């Protein structure tokens, strides 16, 4: 009995000393962030993410993801990662939506460039078109998308396959490379 009390007392003293050392070290938030960055750990992790962006009371975008890793503690290249994919729904002035699906995505905070890869699908409901590729870069500052990977663009009348394209966000101005497929041409215009 005395032996058990002595062991408990020693353990309690050791715990108090460790807690005192932890608080007396003065680890500031910056030091913790640097430690996490060195160990390649995110500063924050969110699960079952559902973000809504509004402007003047109207929903502009929704972001849905199972996991979001926040690596904003990186000095040179801070980023946010979606390792299990995401879904982004954007609405225009007419409330038509554009939906992007990807199995993986990353957003670089300093450059505002995002990369979506693995089963990337963009569905534009206004004109019933769909873009399928394995990798897509998006420059939010320039409102510009591009890839050098193979892609398929499906419209109401056409199915176009190619390798490499660049476009504005709503795919209304496309520059496609190495294309092939069935394309409907209206000779009356």
C-alpha cells in the first residue's frame, strides 16, 4: 500500500513538472507553426467541409470536401489541400451553375493558382457541356483554366478529344490543341 502511494506521488510530481516545463518553455504560436511546417504537418485539418461564399445575400459558390488540410504555415509556398477530393458549385448572375469535381485538389495561397487532378469533371448546366480531364490548373486572378493533359469536351452536338487547352472560366473562349472528334458545323452562320 505504501509502495503504491509512493509510486502515485512520484507520478503526480513528474506530471506537474512536465506541465510546468511545457508552459514555461514559452512556445509561442509561431514556434509551433514552424515545428509543424518542419515536420510537414498541416496547421489545421477540417473534416466534412461545407463552405458557402455569398455576395449581397446571394450564394456564389459552395465547396464540399471530406477533408481539408491547411498548410498556411509554410513560409514560401502556403497551400490548402483536399487529399480526398472536392466538389465546387459556382452560380452565375442567372443562377446557372458550374460544378467541378476532382479526386484531389490543392490551392496555393500566394499565387492563387489551384490544381485539380484525378477524374476532373466540370459540368456547365447553362449550355449542357462537360469537360473531363486528369489535371486542370485554375488561375483565380486571371479567371483562366488550362491543362496539357488529355481532355474530352462534350457539348449538346459535339464530342471533342484533345491534348492541352486553355480557356476562360465558363469555357466560352477555348483554345484547344491536338483535337479530334465529331464536330457539328453550322454553315448558315
